[in-house]
């Protein structure tokens, strides 16, 4: 196995970790307008992810940096061709971070309401656009012989990619609802479980359509196994949620995300961005990668830094592991 193959796998792992962790972040943000009945319940939801949301975004930064360093041609084509949707995601993430930090700075109803609206929309938009982006990466885009994207913005809004956006939006919302049920007590916990069941059924229908479409066009035996694992884990998560076993439900919803992302990368390999104009113009792990020396240095750095990051983030989740409810919050702000 060549180093560029190893780094393709590592980047797939980074994106998988990002969607697993930031997925429930986005879901909780969406639920602030769907599940919460008043400001105090919205505060409960926000507090479930308050200690961890910014740490979860480290996975995105690492995935983007690793792509830039290991596959510069992929990074350049991706960020030039997908400039507008990625810019919208970036702006949403910036505003989202500001909203978390500024919402409680003033005891003013209008101020807090506006930032709560911002949290909702800046969670919903990236959750949808990431599915659109990865749908286009797997499906393929118009890349010419110079390895440059020659399509337009509206070429990215095709039925396959839009369905992918709906899948990630509903899947992340389900993942977030299960996380809320795991992290809260009282009535909001019960309502989160009930909502998760309904969202889970919708997610299952959309996911079967999208992953089945992917398998028919791009898949092989290995990706088929990953698709079955994703479908089985999602059904298991719904069943565990109905039984009130939130820990198992959250774990299985996480497995769903892991298996689904793994399937997408399996159908993509050895390409990193297929060309719809000519297969020979596609970006692959070999023609889009950095030099072997660069990849070697990156491998040593990743081997040292990655365990430290994992230990720190695991410690953070352990410290803030307890459930919370409205009774744990003061009435001010």
C-alpha cells in the first residue's frame, strides 16, 4: 500500500469523525426550534453541546488541512469548483460560533432571540450542504483535462446531490435527537425520544434511496456490505430509542454515520474527484497527491499528534458526561 492510499484512508477517517461528532451538534442546533418549547429548554439543548461543539470542529480543520497537504490537486479543484457552497458553510460556521458565545452576553429578549435564530439556521444549512457537497464528489463533476472544474453552481444542484443533502440533514437531526435524549432528564428527554423515532423513520427511507442509488451506480461488494451495516445500524438505533436505551441508540446512530461515510469513500476510491466529462481526467489518489517525502513527514506528525488530540477530546466528554434539565438552570438570562 502506497502512502497516498494511507492518506486517503486517514482523510476518510477524519471526515467520518467530523460527521459523527459535528453531526449531533448540527442536530441539536436544529432541535432548538423543533423540540424546545421555550427559552429555558433551548438553553438546555445548547448546554448539552456547549462544552464540546468547538472541539468537534477541530476534525473539520484537520480534514481540510490534511487534504491540502496530502492531495493539493484535490483541494484546489474542490475549493475552486465548490467555492460558493463551501463559502456558505464557512460563513454559517463562523456565525454559529459567534452565536454560541454572544447569545448570553446580554439579558435582552430580542438579542437572545436573534442569536437563537442564528444557531438554528447555521446548523441546518451546513447539515444540508455537506450532503450536497459529498454527493457531488461521489457522483462526479465536470473536470477538464487540466484537472480544473469547468461546471457552474447550478450543476451542483442535481437530484442525487440534493437527495444527499436531505439525507445528511435528517440523519444529523436524528443523531442530535438521540444525543439530547441521552444527555437530558425530564419531559424534554421523553419528547426527544419521541421526535427521534419519527425523524429516524424519515431518515431510513431517504437513506435507503440515496445509498441504494449510490450502490447501483458506483458500488461493489465491499460498499454493499457497508450499506447494509448503515441500514442495519439505523434500524437498530430506532428500535433502541423506542425502548428508552439511549446509550445504545446513540452508539448505533453513530455507527450509521460511520458506515454511510465509509460506503461513500469506498465507492469513490481510487478517485478523489471523478470527472463526468472523461474518466481519464478524473483526480485520483496518485495524480492528485503530494510527493512521497511530504506524505512521509505528514505521517510522522500525525502519528504523534493524533493520539494526544483523541485523549484530550475523550477527557472532555468524560468530564461533561452528566445529564442536565431545566431544573439545573437559573431563571436569569
